[in-house]
C-alpha cells in the first residue's frame, strides 16, 4: 500500500511538471504573436529611433480594420511620443472615404455629417457620410462635387447648407440637405460671386452670412451675401473692406455681429486686418491682429472674447502664436504661444471653458504634430494633452455632448486620412 501511494505521488508530480511546461510555452508563444494595443497605432518609438530634434520617422502603418482599400501610406516628419506624453485619443471607426478639405456639421439627431472633399491630390467627390452608433454610413451624394466649400447646419440642425467649392460646377452653386428625407435640393438662385475657401456663419436670426473666398480665377473676393432659409435663396449684402480667402469668421455673443480675421488678400499676401459685420455693414477694425494670418482658426470663448491661433501661408510657414479679441475695446492681445506651429488646425471650445487645438501642419519644417494642446483662458497659456494616433491637417473636428470626434485630413503624403479619433469629455 505504501509503495502504491509513492507511485501515485510521483505520477502526480510528473504530470504537474508537464502541465507547467506546456503553460509556460503557450504564454511565451502568445506574447510573441499578440497585437500592439490599438490605442497607440504604432506611433510610439524607442529611444534608438528618435532623432535629436525630438521627432521621428514613421516607417510602417497598420490598418486597424483590415480593409485593403483604406490603408494609410508610410509618412515622415511626424512628431514622436515621449516618455511623459504617451496618452492617445481613442481610435474610432474609419470614414468610407479618406478625405481632406471637406466640411462637417452636427445634426439634430446627434449624428455627425461630412460632405465632399479631396480623396487624393486631384480627385474631388460628392459623397457624404453620417457618423452613427455603428460607425460611418454613406448618405445621399450631393448634386455637385465639392472641396474647400462650407457646410453649415441650420433650422435647428435639421438642414445643412453646402455652398461653393473648388470646381467649375460648384464654385457659385449651393444646395440644401434635409436630414429627415435624406435629400438634396438646389437653392433657388446661385450665389452672387464664385467662391471657395470662404466662410459661412449662422446668425441668431437663422440667416447664414457668406463672406470672402477665392474666385474661379483664384483671386480673393470681398463680396458677401446672406442665405435666407425661408426663401431658399441668397440676397446681396455689403462687401467687406478687404478681399480675403482662408479667413475666419466668428459669431459674437450678441448673435448678430460677426468678426472676420486675416486671410489672403487679392494680391495673394497674408493680412493682419480684421473687420466686423454689424447690421448689414462692414467696419474695418482700427487695431489689427498681432501678426498676419491665414489658414488659422478662431473660436468664441465663454467670456465673449475670441481666441485666434496658428495659421501660416499654406506652403512654407506656420505659426504657433495666439491672441484674443476683446469686443468691448476692439483690441487684439497676444497670449502664450502653442508649443508647435499649426496651419490648417482646428480649435474646439470645451465645456470646461478651455480650448482644444487639434492637428495642423508646420509647413516650415514639414512637421505634423501629433500632440494636441489645451488653452486656459485664465492663465492665457497652453499645455499638452492627449496625442493623436494619426497626423492630420485640413481635417474636421466636431464637439458632441459626450466626446469630440476628429476625422480625415492630410498627413503629409499624397493619401488622405481615412481614420477618425475620439476624445472623451
């Protein structure tokens, strides 16, 4: 009996040793084949790959959704993550079409709408999409192909006005999308001027102010007009004092005054001037911005001032500087600069009152910063926040009640960015 017990004990020990060996093998084998975390999208780098200027070259890219038609090509000059900056936006579902220089709007049903844009360096599309709980779904295409156009929600965000664009067919035409019927209707009349790279601002009375832009011959225009929803048509208003393209327009707290800043003038020079649209007239502000800007961004802050940041010339220079406009004194005041030069960026006002700067390009160094920055209106300074997984400029960023979604853009290559990313509030 004792000998039998000893045999059983030795048998159990031997079987346990075999099981432990197999378990160790499978653990080792699974670690060798596990996928990299989706949240980093292979943008982190080891020290041996970092350059002395704090940037790195990305040598590979993985398509998270295994769709061979949406792979992102290799790109360079993208800011690397660092040991103290390793938190990223969350990768979300990709667009059906990688696109840049397109437009977006938040709809009444909570969905995000995007329309048009470039899908490569020369091809413009009319396709539209909506972001839903199940990802991006194709919607009815526009009547015309469009890029560098405006997309403006109105009628309590149940309709969308799309105006202008960088093609002969769209540069003077406009159309309205009805989210209930998923249909497009042309406006009764075309705009009075051909334009793309202009602005469209929804006023408190429901009208939409269209201002500036490039003409069909690629010369800046000063013409402005109003879209009247009840008539589904445009009427002329007075022209700006200065022709501008790649400008910004921001509705002030009174709901009727619009601040226009910077842009490229008719001589194709960047300008620092600004003007106000008040009761159908334009007033040139005597105090200009602290520097010339185009391809910049502006956003209304909770205290009624307007933050203006970034910009550049679209080719060889980009700015990290920022300033704010005081509507009472009608003065611009410089504030702390961003860490990175950013042209074709987005600015988003957060519920906290801070402002999120996302993406953009530093055309002087050909760097596309991944790190995003937060502006604090109390300290008037910027601080780093979460990093993008994908570099992008000429993209779109939309605020919802619970998160911010950024999508599309250009990453410095010929290919347009197809991914979208979520920043949770």
